C-alpha cells in the first residue's frame, strides 16, 4: 500500500478538513472500553464535518498505542473505529499505528466535501436570528459522571457519552438555511457564546427551551448546569426567523429533533432568561 | 476559528492525503531539540506527498504535548513546524494541541494535489526498468548514531537526520517519467525490495552505484550497511531505460542529484551485485 491516498475530486465541490485527537487520561479514562474510544475518535471528527454541512469523504487515522496496551486492546480500538466508519459509510483512506510511550494518543483527520460556497461556519449569525440546537443537552455529561463512578449507572446516558452520534444528515440539510453553525463539544452555554461572538454579537437563551431528556430532568441538576456539560456533539445553529418552518421541516426530514432555545442579540456576551451571564461561570467540570 | 477548514478544489486535480506520527521515545529522543521535531513532523509527511508527485495543499497538525514539557518546548516545536511550512510554502489548515500524558505524540495529515491520473505510486515498475535514487544514502542514519552518542559529532550528518528535505520538486517533475516511486524511510535496501515487490517483481542493485557522501564513505561502514539505515527521505523510483536522458535532465532542472543504482528484474526478492540477498538481513538497527 502506498503511504498516501489519491482521491478523485468532482468539479464544484470544496474540500473540508478537520483534525481532532483523543488522549488517554485527558479525553478518556484508562478503563474506557477501547471500542468506544475508537467510535468516539471517528465521531468527534465527523461531528466537526457535520457542523460545516460537509459530506464525509474519508478519514486518516493515527493510533499511538500506549505501552501497557496489548494487541487485543488495539484490535478493539480498530473495531470501534470500523463500526463508526461503517455506520456512516466513510472509508478509511490511510494512517499509521505506532507505539506511543506510556499513554495512548489517537489522532484522526476527517475529509469531507461541500458544494462551493455552501459550507456552514461559525460566522454569519445576524441580529434577530433564532438560535437552535439539535437533540437533547447534558446526557453525555451525565454519562461522563457515570463513567467516573460519580452517578448511578444508566446505560442510555453512558452510551450518549461513549457513543455520540454526528449530526451529518442535519448538517447537510441545513446548508442554505442556517446562517451559522457549530457542534456542541464544550457545553451548550460556552459554545453558544462563542457562536454569537464569532459574528460580533451576543446570544439570549431561554433556559426553559433547552431540550432535556427525561433522564436529565430526573438528574437533579439545574438546566444551566446541564447546559455547561460537554460532549453533546449536537448541532447549534442560527437561522433567520423567516426560515423557521424550513428548519422544522428539515428536522422532521432528518429525523433529528431541534429546539429553538433563544436568539441572536446585539452587544457581546450572553443572557439567560434575560440575566447577563458569564458562560464560563457555569463550567460544570 | 471554525473546527474545519474549507478549501476550493480546482477541476481536474486529484486529492492526495497522507498521515504520519512521531512519538517521543520511538521516533525522537527526549533530548531532541523541539524545533527539529516540528520540522521533521512536517517533512516526513511532505515526503510522502513527494513520492506521489503531489504538490502540497496544506497540513492539519495534532500535537499531543507530554506532561513534562513546558510552554517553551511547545513553542519551539511549533516554530520548527512553521519553518518547514514556510520553507515549502505549505499552509497550516487546522489541528489541535492537547496534553497527551507522559510522552509527546505528534500527528500530521498532509494534503496535496495531482492532475487526475498522474499520481505516482509504488506499483507500476516494469521488467527491465532502471532503478534510481535521489541524493545520498546513509547520512541520516549516521546522524542518528551521532544523536545517540554512538559516533563522533558531525553537524552536517546530524542535520541530515534532524532536518530532512522532502524531494517535492523532483516528485512533481517525475510525473509521466517514473513508472513507480516511493520515499526511502526504512532503509534503501528494504524499501527497494518493497518497491519491486509491489509490482510483483524483484530488484537487482549495483552497490557501487549507491550514492554516498564523502562523510558516509569516511564512516567505515560498508555500503550495504549504509543502505540499510533509515530516515533518508530520498525518492526511490523506477523508469524505463527509454527515458534515461529525461530522468537526468529532470534531476538537473530540480537541482537534485539522482543515481541509477540497479534495475527491475523478474522473480521476487533482491540481488546485490548479483548475489541473492535478504534486505532485512542488513537491518542496521
């Protein structure tokens, strides 16, 4: 096999490229099932593609396997990656596997395509736009607390943390509808303030509109705390009020629930239920 | 900044993608100057592009910084990367920097372009083709021995190891001339046997034709030992005897010396000066 992959590129498509790493002890605990790590390595990168409205073209993987890991662990890691790649029909284009010293460090580049000029970005939000988010918020954060032994086990929440889903279909369908888009990885509140800030604007959030699962509602945590947890990998986007029905129809078509949780306002920063709020003040971890 | 980079892609070009990692303790020693590590991370990937005849389009970097490294170390690493990217006029498209546990692990994806159907690959060597290699062989391996304190210091040899040069101009110029091409990273002999093997053929090498620097000749090592050392990052390629003058003219044009070191033969494996040889038997390290 050659060291490099060669791909045809159709006329009129732009190339989208993103790179994210996962490190043992930082992004996953040593006892995390390796197949789940492999899955997540793929999905966090596909989620970055989804946020641009890109269709995945392929990935290149770099697996640095820690000294304490045997071939079985590496095989499970690759199995989890393969499951995610198969689930989303994305080819593995290349990469390498090395021994990386004491801890495992995993890197992935995801390549995608988007019709020229149609990519979504963080910038582009306009004053008065609606703010939307897909799915439910906080479940993955609760799953992390379960993984750390801080909360009563719940298989569904743990799965939300360990097997996130990239919102690829929604991202593609939002081309030409959303004015700005990003994926929620560092907590809804912090990411919402970043999204508005990227366009030089602020964001006003209605906390009662933040979509929560029944399990999250039963967690005993305040909505703002749930919205400060990370790892949701939902899409957060803005769109003009004029396309509100198009957003809702798109969500139905993609079988991905979306909720309108606020709007883009003038100035900088963020308000929650009308109160100025520092999103970093809600950092849950 | 968005998590993903979006690039225009001109009609008629294919996308070339490659990914290589460098790990502390495996690919570089803990005392290696971080700027040299950054340089090498870029160049080993650009060398993979060179081997396909691709023109670099950009890179995505993932730097996992070991726990014992301070901000100054990371800054030097990035400075070395930036030097290489500037030297070869390649933009940084994205990436991330994380803390990676005890040891540093560095990942890079390089993207390149090549006119459709013109990419060089390892396969394509034909019976009777000449075998060529660029530059000189073994200098980087001697540089490694110097870095390890096993050999008398020599700044030029150490630089060949720590600051390799990707043969980008030669790779591009060999499109349509070379029948097969790869870069030499694991030792000339082993890589030559792989190149021929990829086309189901063998290779006959004339050891007296292997290009050596004056420093390598003075090293006291046999040519076959030098040709078993790694990290040369020279281009190894085959071409029909009919284009011998075109190869030589191309080399002059690119200011990159090339040497005709043998030919592609029938069967499998390798002969050196007519004697069947197992290239792995010459593993220097």
